[in-house]
C-alpha cells in the first residue's frame, strides 16, 4: 500500500468514526441521558452526516495551526467529535450535549471548551465573519505586526440553504472592494433546506456569483467510485443521467435505495448494452454505494480539491453531498427533524462494529491499530501546536483624554475632537485604534481622524481631488498604513467587521481597538450581527450618532426610539449616553480600558451621541466624579434633606431638565438633578447587588444607584426624561419604592424644530414640570417656558 493510499485509509476510517460519534452524541442526548424531554435534536444528525468527510479531510489533513474555521451551525456534533479525537473535548461534555454546561448545540467561542474559532448559530454570520477576519489579517500584516506568524486561511463551512442569507451577499461585495485573499468557503451542497429541496441549477448561480466577485470556484461533484464507473463502457450515459436528474428525485432515490435507483436507471436510460451491463454488475447495495458516492463524501476527492490550491485567491468549493448520508433517513426531505430510533441506532451500531458499552471509545469499531491512529492524529498539521487561542499585551490608556473645550458643543462634535487629539500623537493607543463606518464617516465626525490617519488599503491610492488641486476639507489618501476602513452602506458588514477586528488579539495575537460609527437608528439594521459580535466576546466601541427626535429636521426615519433599550438589554455591551463632552472624555478612556479587560468584567462599548449643541459645564474632573460617570450617574445638583422631587435625565435632554429644575425651584423644596450617563450600567449594578444580597443573605452590598438615592425621603417623587423610550429609566422608582413619572418617546418622530418635537412628544421643560406637579403637593408652578 502506498503512503498516499495509507493516508486516505486513515482519513476515511477517522471520518467514519466522526460520523459515528456525532450520531451517537445526538442519540445519547435524546434517548439515553435522563431528564431530556423535549430536546429532540434530530436535525443535527442529518446535517452533521453530510459534512463528516469534508470536515475530517480539513481537520485531520489540510488545516494548519494558523487556519481558522467557522463551522456550519448544525455540524457542531461533528466538530465536537473531531475535537474529542484530538483530545480537546471531554467525554462528559459530549454525553451532556445540549445539556447544562455540556457541548453546545452550535459551536461557541465562549461556552465550549474545545478550540472554537468563530461562534456560529445565526446562519450566515459565521460565514461572513471569515471574510472580514481575512481582511483584518491583511490589516495586521500591512501594519508590520505578527511578523513571526504565517498567514492563515479563513474557512467557512456553509450550508447551501444558508446562502439565502442577505448578509453573505453584502459581505461578498465588501470583500471584492478590499481585494479579499486567503478565504475558503466550502458549500455543503446537499440540496436540502430545513423544509424543502433547493431549486434546480442553484450551483450555477453560485458559481457565476462567486466568479463575478473574483473568487475561484471548485466543484467537487463526483467521488472516486463514480469517476471509475464513468470510465467503464456505458459510463458516459450514467454520468449524463446523474447530471440531469432533478434534485428532488435524486434525494428521494438516495432514501429509497439501490433498487429504486436501478428501476429509474433502466426506465430512463433504457436497454443500451454497456450502461445496462454497468448497472447489472452491481448489487443493490453496491449500486447505492456508487450513486451516493458524491464528491463531498469521498475522501480522495475532497483532499485532492483542497490540496490543489496553491494561491491566496478566495476559493468557493461546491461539494455535492447527501443530507443524512449513511443514516436511515438519508435524502428524505423531512430529515431535518429526523432522529434515529433506538432500534435503528442498534442496527447502525452493529454495522459499525461498536460493542455495547464501548460507544464512546475513541477507536472502537476501526480496524486500524490504535497506536497508529493516535500517531496520525498527533501528526495532523492542525494539531501540532495544541490550542490556538492567542493573547496580546494590554495597550496603556491615559488617565485623561484631552480636547479643546468650547462654551457650546455636541457630544458628536466632542467625539470627533477627542479622536483628533489622539490622532495628533504617536502613542500606542493612537496606533492601535482602527475606525470603520458604513459610508457616514464625515457625518459622524470621523473626518479629522481620517485626515490624520488615512484610509486603509493594501495598495497606495492617492486622493485624486488633492492631486488635481481641488480644495476639500478632507484629504484621504489610502495606503497600507491607513487606520480607517471605509465600508459601503451595510450595517451588518460594519458589525461583523467589528467582530473580526475585536477578536484580533486572540486570532492574530495583535490587539486592535476598533471604533465604529453609524447613525443610531440603524443599529437596528445590524442588530443580529451586533448580537453575534457580543456573543463571541469581541471587543469594540460603537459611536452611534445622531440619535433621537432631537435630530429634528431629519424626520422619523432617522430618529431612534428603542436603541437605549437595546443598549441596556444587549449582553457584552456597556451602553452610555453622556450629555457633556467632559463626560464623554471620561467614558471613552474607560471604554478603551474596558475593551481590554480579560477578567470577565470587560466587553464592548456603545456611545449614544447627539448632534445637539448644548452649554457645557465648567468644572474640575475629580476622581470621584470620574468614577460616578463610568458607574452611570452623579448629582448635577444634590437634593436637599427635604427633597420633594428629583429630575433624572439622560444625554441631550440636559437643557430641558436644567430649565425645569430652575422653574420648579420657586414652588418645590430641595429639588435634585440627577445626571444619568449610563442607564445600562446603573441597572446592571442594581440587579447584581440584589442578586448578591439574595445569594448571600446578610450581605448589605449597595449598588451605585441605591447609594445615590438613599438620602431621599421615601415620599420624594422621581421624574425621568430621555430622548428615547421611557422604559429605559422607568425602573428608577423601584429602587426604593418611590413614585415615578417616566417621560420619553414612544412613537415615530417627524420633521420640525427641536422645540416642536420635544413639546409634541412631551419631553420639554413644561412636560417635566407637569410630571413633577403630578408627584408632589403644593401650589401650581407659576412660571413656565414660553412657547417659541
């Protein structure tokens, strides 16, 4: 036996073992593990089976330590089985698949113990992540970092039905714009979606699309048995029949078996001598083996396809497979929910030579020597360096970020000034920041940063307006040294890029500090990708601006309502909405540190900013005030001992809140003015303190908001106001059981002046006064703001 033949034999044996282990893992979760009523994870059995050979070829032979893979969500049992054979996954977690603390239903960087490169689950996102991860690798290399690390390929295992996801097409266009390299997408072309069989000729559309975007396309359709049969007399007619057979019929015949194939072949090809003899030479079982020997299930074909690539151009492999191959429901259109019965599993166990009680043994059922198999696994290129999670040093952040103050400023303006000041210097912080925006760089105040730091491109590209001596505020040369990545108008791409940039320290061993800007309402357009990025524990900063109905002339399409609630609800994302630029400076410095924490207390940052220019406070920024700002709130005006009402505001509503407090002062005592910089941090601290007190009875730990509100009399009312949904702050009354009135926005905005819209939505100074009057006794407030 030649060395190559021996290698293929080992790989094929391991692929069979992977298929067994993945199928047994699912069967165990459904039929053997106690207390699993309602799990029913049958879909994994069919989807996993179609990728067993492809993934075994990759992990056991083709992948190198520097390569990274996004595994198709439903192939997680195959991934876990492969990691189990490598020794990176435990038997206990496989036995507890889909159980609490067990191996995850979909591969997860943060929740699985084996070496998951990219979390998957929400289909399409992991696919696009590999494209942007490749662009980030180019960015890191172009800046002269990671010199001692070879370039890796970013690989996605893609379901053909997954290609329906729009974010994949958006990503393809962005990849073309930026000269994508080192990316492989392997399409599991089993021609079945969750509910149906895919349309005829879809592969042709895939091929055309990928080639149009500059990808190479490799179609792996026929296995070794098929190719040998095609070389026999009559093989050409057999090949033509296979090529012309409709997807539904081919899937149905794979389910029915060899006899059904024989009947259709005879009826549709007819008696043509050579081809009839080719068919008749094979038993029903042999004929089924031949007809199901598609390229995606043939180890030699897959290895040949992968190993033939000797360049860095992006490649799409279209690998023909049968969903559920080798299982009783292979090819059946209902097999997404298919699950082997106990009797079927027993039959399958027997066929695989697995002894009862030895189902989890690593090499049970294989004829190869276990020592040789262990040596083969240890020698697999992918496994040579063990676990591949990298680390990177922490970037030092100054205690204070400087800016040039002005009497009136907006937080969006302040954001641009703060980044511009950072860009002036040559600090490590300045060099590690990378910004990105979906075609709104100028209108989100990133222009000055880009003027100083340039656009990123793999090749030099001069600003032609400047070379043609056309005056322009923005001089944007593109080069490998640039630190801004300009994207098209697709928020999904922005957040998937943030995910890739925000994982660079673990993928490339080089820390980046990504900053994204976009219009605040359009967070909702990219919310799935934002959630995906946070689920992976990617670290980045989002400056969302402008926000709220305060963006009055733009109308309801650009006025956000629900985003403050998104900021509170999104795990892994600390949300802030400052009113003043000195607050923003503190928050951004905190944010750059927060993005680098590895102690479980870090995460990403969301800044909800405004274009509204307001009077800036003149004050010293003390350590206590800094701490209060980052914890979420501070007293802009401390309440007196007999406070009747407190006004709590967020962000751009500061002028209305300040004005209302001044007008209320004549009729109400000891009014307090609470500046809330982060409803998210406040609420998280409050719920954490309550949980700590419940879990550790007797512990009297108080949260930041509890300490702030502690001096208030119980009868003191609270009026909350923000340019967003009122539920964001409505919970403040629950902290100490005080009556509260929550003001905010609940309906789409419209065009008009700021005064018009604030009055219309009931968040102006007079509305705050009305709310305060409803909570307190006493004479009506005599002085109101006059309508303009």
